[in-house]
C-alpha cells in the first residue's frame, strides 16, 4: 500500500485550511493539484529557461 500521508504531504495545496477547515477541491480537466517537485520544476523552467532569445544566441 502507498504511504498516503507521505504522498499527501507532497501536495502543498492539500494542507490548505480555510476558516480552520481543510479545503476541498473539485478540479476539472483544466487543472489539478501538483506535488511541490512539479511546481518547483515548472517555476524553474518559467523563470530561467523560457526566454525567447531568437537569433541573439546564434549571432554570438
């Protein structure tokens, strides 16, 4: 059996509380909760590797 508490701990949004109660998510196909490692990887890509350098690098 999977260690469910460990897996849940990887999803920061699942520990969110609103008015002292755990938040409930009804995600659709347009989005879903992701583990912290995925959020970190996407963030790193968007911040550091998603620049449109065009021809600049080729000309150097």
